[in-house]
């Protein structure tokens, strides 16, 4: 026993050297591949080497940190230092949507895209001041653990598990989908095969070692993803402006974009209706939806179980707080760079594509046009002849590319930047490895959250409290595998837009968890009945709004008084309700996204991504009213709440291991 | 006495929470209500319109600084009331 603990403390003391060596080796690996590229090794092979090598490293870490101890499996033994936990949280947090999608969203939406940037950072303030450290002191393994203890047992636990599974499963499906997208694009696998290949990587990291393994791989993944994200724009910024800090130089790019927007209007390359000036707010979202989405993302952050459970792993409450600050710093590094990607790409498109003669557009876009990700004049921009023919077919086309002729898939922005900057393929491979690291690390965290809730809360706490350790961990691993396969199956059916799916997950978490978590810590008078009623009411309303506006919009209008959302630029309704409701398909159920009413109706003009804004206030109100109507919690429970509020002393919940 | 200390600790904690919540409201929301007039101001040298800059970087920096500050301040409160953990 003594030797074992000596070995462990050695492990923690050497963390800096280990990850330092790892980072150095990774950079050496990039340089090695760059040399291989120069001597003529084909791109396809380089792509495989990049992705294959990084996945093998994660798997090796995963296997090396396997464990058979319950507390190691669920909370990494509560020994992860604040700094490293911050890095792991960064990787846990930043998903394929952040890595690949964020810059593209900012490219398309301009200022309005910042609602996501702000929403996905500001939430950490709420984590630190309202919830995280208190849950750490409480000493739970999972979020439902806390709900069950504070709110009178297994009914509250069950409700919390349902909320957790709904939001995490929506989210993990989006991640597995992202993994498949990147693997298929860079390795040329079919999408369905790529999804299951990505899944194998995810399972290798998390199955044997649970939280412990996921923590140490996520740190490795963070290092890969941040190097991959920053390298292309640092080089681009140095080339264009002579300063290797893109976050400062893109201000000039924005000024150039604004000037160019004016020129394009004057030259007839765009119309006032088609042009969305980059810095003008509230063109894509109404101000109400802009702030509603931001609030939902922030509060959702503080309610997502896979994030909260990362703070269960620190050695102390003090370190839990510091760890939230480190997390946000590491996340910030990526998010304050995303607008730079968007600005540089937009400047390139506006100066070197829009207004160019069709025969002289930059060749980089044909690589993506072939894949159907860039269209000019309504046709995939595969080569010059195709786009010339496509534009000739449009009456009165001037022969130069106009803004309205050009359509780009948002995923291309980050992925194409290395080519725009004229960098060698090795940098593109690096970006692919980074995107994969982002998707894998988030999927790991989410799968673990779901599997832990099912194995610890449902199986151990509710079905078989006497289960021996070995059986508990076996159940956890089997469930992890089953959930992963379900997610991969659902992802392989391509259910929808990644950003919207992720947004829904946040709103669901916010409506279901946030009021009960906050009131449970901050108001001693909160009773079990109040909390459970509030969770059900808030979550129920949110899911009702989401499902009705997405799948039963006709019924929403006919029976629930919903009306059309407004066009943010003009304020006019998005759909003419009278016409749409008279159409024969108006009352259809489980409609597809193409249905004229789907996602376009609602109450107060509220976008369904922000459905948490309806659920959360209702949750708070119900908890307050019902708590006052039911008898005060026992003296004992109130004393426990006092205990949670003081960092000193033992955790409230003591798990036998 | 012990009860008084518990209450004093919690009052201090709550006040700190409210202060940071206020700062969060300001940097998360209130300042962005004024994005249009703020965009008329250009940050010298960097060329950013101020309203855009606050959304893209300014508020983010504020959040990061707030969190490190909060960890420090809350730890001070815990120490002052004897509720801090042993190092």
C-alpha cells in the first residue's frame, strides 16, 4: 500500500514533465510529417498517419490508466490538480461544434454569431459562484446523487437521471456525428464506417479507466486541439500583417471587410437585401433571441452534468474554484481566436472570389466545391467550366462572381484556412487531428456521464445496493458500450444540424437542472416536493415547446396559440400563417425540417433553441411556491446544507469504495 | 458563537456572489445592449469597432479575470471565518 501511494505521488509530481515531453514529441511529430511531405509522401498517407498516431496515443493513455477502484473510476480518485482539471474541462467542453463549426457560424452570422461565443464562456461564472464548488464539497459521484440526497431519495434521482440522459444523449449524438464527418472527409472512409471507427477510439479511451482515463486523455487531446487551432491563423496573421497574434490583427481585417462591403454594394456585386454587414448586430437573430440564446447557453453550461462532474475530481473545494478559472482560460484561448478565423476567411472570399471574373477565382475553392461544400451559381464549384456554365444559365449574369452566387458550408471555414494561406498539407492534417481530438474528448465525457448515471444511480443505488465492486464496474462498462453504440447508430442516420442539436441539449439541461441545483444550495427552505415538481414542470415545458415547434407546428398554432417567428432584419413574420395553415400539410405530425412551419412558430417570437428560457423561470417559480406549501426540511437536512457551504471538513456524502 | 460565525461566513459569501453576478450581468448583457453606439467608436491602432470587440474579446477577458479574482476572494472569506481547508 505504501509503495503504491509513493508511486502515485510520483505520478502527480511528474505531471508537468510528462505533458511537457508529450507536447514536445507532438511538435516533433508534426515536423517529421512536414519533412515526409517534402520528400513526396502522398497526402492521403499523411492524413492517416496524423489521425492514426494521435488516436493510438489516446488509446495507450486510456489503457495505461485503467482502474478497478470505484472512486478512481467515477471521480479519478479526487486528485486531479486544478490546472490539469482545467485543461481536461477545456477538451471536455470544446466539441466538434466549437472547433469546426464556431468560426463558420461567425463567418455567416457576423456579430450575431457572438451570441454563441459569449454564451459558451459566460456560463463558467455561474458554475464557479453558484454550483460547482458546493457539489464538490457535497462529495457526489454524479449530479443525480446530489438531487437524491438533498431532495428525498430515488424519485428525485430518477427525474435527474432522465434529464441527464435526455440532454447528454442529444449532445453526444452530435459529437459522434462530428467525428464521422471529419474522419470521412480526411480519410476518405464512408460516413457510416467513419462513425463506428471514431466510436472505437472513444471507447478505448474511456471504457477501462472511467473518469481517471478520460481525464488524462482529455489533457492530451486539449494540447493537440489547441495547437491545431492556433497554428494556421498564427501563420496567416504573420504573413498578412507581420504580427503573429491573429487576435489583435483581425481588427484591421474587419475594417477592410467593412470597406469592401461598401465597394461591393457600389459596384452592384450584391444587393442591400443580400448583404449582411459583418459588424452590424441583430440581422440574423432578433435582439430578444440573441440574448435569449446567450442566456440559455450560459445557464445550460452550469447545468450540464458532464461539465459539473469534472469539478468532482479536484482534491479540494478551493481547487475546484481555481479549476473553473483555469477551464475558462483554456476555453477562452480557442473562442477568442474563432472570430479571427471568420474575419480572415471572409476577407479572402470578399477580395479574391467576389467580384472576380469567373475564370479567375482562386483554385483552393475547387477542392471543397468537388465535395459539394462550396456552390457558385447554384452548382457545386468543382472546376472552372462548371461554374462558367452554371452562371451563363442565369439571365443577365455579369460574368463575375456576385455575393448572392456564392454559397459556402460553414464547416469549410476552419478546414480550408491552411489552403487559403497557401500552407503545406501537413497543416491541414494537423487541423483534422485537432478537430478529431475535440469531438472525441467531448464524446468521452458525455458517454461517461450517461453511463455513470445509469450504472451508479440506476443500477447500484436503485436496483442492487449490495452489488460488489467488480460487478458495479462491469455494469458501468457494459452500459458505456451500449450507450455508445446507440449514439453511433443514431448519428449514422444524420439526424440534423449540429449546432441546433447542441443548443437543444443546453436548453434541456438548463430547464431541468438549474433551478433545483441553485435552490438546493442557496435556499435551505427548498423541499423535496418543491424541487421535484419544479424539475418536472421546467423540463416538461421546455421539451413541450421544443417538440411542438419542431415536430407538430400545425398543432402548436391551432391549439396552443403559437404564432410565426419574425424576420430579424425586417420584423415581418417568417411565414404567412393564414396561407400555411390552409395548406393540406399544415396539421401533419413528426414533420421534416422542410415543412413550411417547422421551427418557425412559437410564443413571443422565441427561437426553440432557447426553450430553456420558458422552462427555467417556471422551474424556479414552482420550486418556490411548492416549497412554501410543504413542511420545512428537517433540521438535519438544513445542517447538511450548512455543511455543503463550508469548504472545511469531510464531504457530506461518504461513499464506500 | 459558532452559529454566528456560520451566518457571517454565509452573508459574506452571498454578498460576493451578488457582486460577481452583477459584473456577469454587466459584461454578459448590459454592455451588449449598446452595441450600436459602441460600434461607432474605433479602438485606436487595433481598428476594432468597440461594440464588436466587447462581444468577441472584451467580455471574455472580463469573465476570465473575474473567475481568478473570485477564487481568491472566496478563499479569503473562508480563511477569515476559519472554514478554509488545510493546504
